[in-house]
């Protein structure tokens, strides 16, 4: 039972990370707008001349798309969280996998699809 609690905790952690990214990008946008509201006369209306605004808009758009695809879709969120929990479990068994992931080793991209398939075949 304690093992299931740890597994659920890992699943929730993955969901929290995805959701936090969306919230953080929105917060960064709000902080930027609050900051520039004090000096609007110096803000260039052309986006090409406003790198700060463009960077925050791009970050917000990208995180919103990830949120829409993976956080708002319950089945997709469950699948991602299950896979993350499975990978973390495998990392505890095979420390070399943890190192591969940390270093973004090329081999990781060969291992991850296999782990995903094995997870799916075990519990479709």
C-alpha cells in the first residue's frame, strides 16, 4: 500500500510540473505587463522591436499548447503521468537510465519508446 502511495505521488508530481509551467508562463506575462505599465511611452508597439514581450508571448503560447494537449485531456494526462512514474521506477532499478535522462544521452531516445511500449503492453 505504501508503494502505491509513492507511485501516486510520482504521478501527481508529473501533473503538477506540467500545470505549473502553464501557470508560471502566465505569471511571467502578468509581471511583465505590470512592469511596463509604469512606462508605456517607452514600449515600442511593434513586436519585432519588443523582445521581452515576444519572449513571454512565445513561452505562454508554448506552455498553453502543452497544457491543452496534456493537462486538459484527462486520458492523456493519466498516460503521461503513468509513463513518468514508470520511467522513474526504472531509473531506481537501472541508475544508468537516470544518468542517460539527466545528460539527454542519444541512447535515451532509443530507450524511451521501448519503455513506453512496454508500459502500454503491460497495462493498455
